[in-house]
């Protein structure tokens, strides 16, 4: 069971781990949700003309504008946001961020990294930032968690397989 859970985590976050580095995509689980959301928007866009009789022009075109916004936002989540990668490199004492729009960029030193919880609108996620400026500039380090059994399982798996590795790396750098 534990081996299955670890393989599931590896696939879910594209986790690559060696003794010297940890690489993963924290928002990759968002990709599947955004694909379903995009499919729902297309269905709504196709069905909307059938309700034209019941809607005035303002509502009809406003709903199409909202569908357009939803499409753009979903495509951004699928092709850009879900593909953001973080690399924790023990040899270089650095944390790198890579996205489809930018090359691999050093965002902070591993020994200055602080992991904390950020919350917004009923859900929360882990973030990372530099020790003295983590509330000014921070980066999302996990998917959103909320209340519920499934979210609790996802949170526990994330904490046991990814967050524990990150903390182990930051602790080993700070003691050296």
C-alpha cells in the first residue's frame, strides 16, 4: 500500500528525488480539474443558444463573455500554471523555479527558505519564501487543501512525501 501511495505521489506531482535535489510540480493536480472545467464551459457554450429565448441580449452576451474568460483561465491553468516546477538543490543551496514562460531561475537560497501556510477563501496551501520577506514575496508550494476526508488524505500524502523531504533538505543546510 505504501509503495502504491508513493508511486501515486510521484505521478501526481511529477516528483523526482535524488540525494542532492528534489524536483516537483506542486500545481499539477490542478491540470485535471481545469480540463473538466474547460469541458463544462464548452458544454455551456454549446447549450447557451438554446436558452436565447429566455435571456435578454445583455445576459446572453454577458454569459458568453464569462465563458470566454473561463476558457482563457482554464487554458492558462492547464498549459502554464500546472507546469511550474520547483527544484530544491542541496549542492547549490538553492531553490529554482521553472515555468513554460520563463527559464530556470533561482528564487531563493535553501538555507533562507521558510515554509508557511497561506489561506484564501476557505482553502489553504503551503508557500515558501525567504526568511525575512516571506509575506512580501512567496511562491505556492502545494495544491489547495480544504476540509474533508479526501483533502485530508491528499494533505497527509503531500506532507509525508514532499514536505518532509523539503524540510529535511532545509534542516541539513542550516546545520552545516
